[in-house]
C-alpha cells in the first residue's frame, strides 16, 4: 500500500530527499492551526479544560497542554492526485513523494519505537469533530478514542492516571478533523511526547523550531512524481540525488 506527501519546489524539499527525512511539526507548526483540531476543541469547549482543572488541578493541565505542545504529527494523503486535485492542499505543490506504507511504518517502529498500530491513523472526519473526543452526557467519563464513530469512554480518574489511556486521548485529539478537510483524505503518524523525549535523549531525532526532523531509509520512498510546470532548476536538482535514480516519473 502507498501513501503520499505533496511538496513544494523548494530547496528544503531537495534536502528532505537527499538524506530522506520526515518533518513532524507540532500543532504550532501547522500552516492552519485548525488542521490540528486541538484549537477547535479548546475554542468550542472551554469547559473541557475547566473540568480537568476541577478534577486534577493545574499541575495536570500543565502536563496535558505540554503533551499537546510537544507531540509531532506527520501528514500524508492516501491517494495520488491530479494537478487540479492539488488545490486542496496549502502551498504550490510540484511533486508527490510516494512512500511504501508498510516499509515506512516498520522502519519507524523499529527505529523510533513508535507504536504504529496505535499512532498511525486514517483521519476521521466529522461535522462536529470535538464530539468524538469530548465528554459523555453525564460528564463523568471522557472519550479517549473512536473508531468508525464508535466512541470509547473511560472514567476521568483513570484517564488522568493511566499513561496509555492518556496517550490515546492525545492521539485521538489529533486524528479527528472537520469535514471541510475531507478532500485531503489524510493519513497521519503521531509521535507522542514520551517517544519524542526518548528519541531526543538518544539523539535519534532533532528538534528544529516547531517540529522534529526524523530520518527514514531510502527504500521507504518508491517514486517521486513530478507535475507539469515544475521549475527546471528543481527537476535538475532532483536528478542529482543518487538514491532517486529510476524513481523520478513525470505525472501526466
């Protein structure tokens, strides 16, 4: 199975392919803050944090907000788009990088200890996305995950004390979006704050501003499709990358 990343014709993209890496921005590093959905949760549900503060105190709120601020998210799409279809993505996309999904997830799991079964997800779209990770009707249980719109609730006290449930809560918050983003057909890999911390300590990843540089192996990239009107200088630079020999294709 393949997943895709659409990139602009910039020198930064060339560097991303020379020694291949994925960029995992934090929520502050997103082009559209609402695309991270956390903004929507806080804006539409101010009682969410107030309830947590009431039950757990400011210390937990600081921990929760810290976890949200340091979690990294890498976004892909599940379909190869025509030139016209690129209009659904920000920026001026010139290429599609095609990744072997299975090989990439295996590499990330083995190298960076990411639980890809839990934290590599197809985005779920909803007209009311915050509902999928809000409270139940009595506001004693909190939604910690949802699949096929079936919501799993946990008692708040357990969600606050159990690290695994807490991580699920964070991951779920980053994988439900408003239906206005549906045409992006996203797949996301979420690198939680605990895994981030471990990998930084082991010097496996580098934090740069509002995100993390995560190296991947050359064989995770299957092809690079070049769209019409891509600048010649950029195509020339692509052709100089030895690991992409035989992988660069024109999209017609």
